[in-house]
């Protein structure tokens, strides 16, 4: 999986490419721990994300909990398969998906 982070002032965009699963989610988690800091507006761009597992969902949930305290988090460009995973797991009720 490729992780591309761009930050401007208090806004940060994290673009993911590939698969967010048990193998790759620790990389995303450490990247977020390192760079989230004082971010108030976090955007995940899932345009090139092909797959998400329960491990990836766990990272999103913990990040959402952190962002609830310091700002907003939104997911954009998720494909239909990933949206289905969010719907089936109930994450579409927890996360902001555009």
C-alpha cells in the first residue's frame, strides 16, 4: 500500500493506494500517529484504495475518535466495494463519507 500525506496549515489529506489490511494497517497507524498532531481537518482520499479489512476499519475508528476531540474527519472517493463494507459493518453511520 502507498500512503501519500499532504498537509496545509491545520488540514491534512491522506491518500491511500492498494489494500488496507492486517499487513498494511500498522503502517497507516504509525504514519497518522506521527503526523496527525494539531490537524483539525482530516481527509482520507480512497480513490485508489482497492480493499479494506477489519484491521483497516479499526485504524479508521481510532482515528475518528481522536478527530472527534480535535476537528473533523471525512472519507472521499471510496469505491462501491468499500462503501458496501462501511454499510455492512455500520461504519457508514459512524464515519463521514462523501
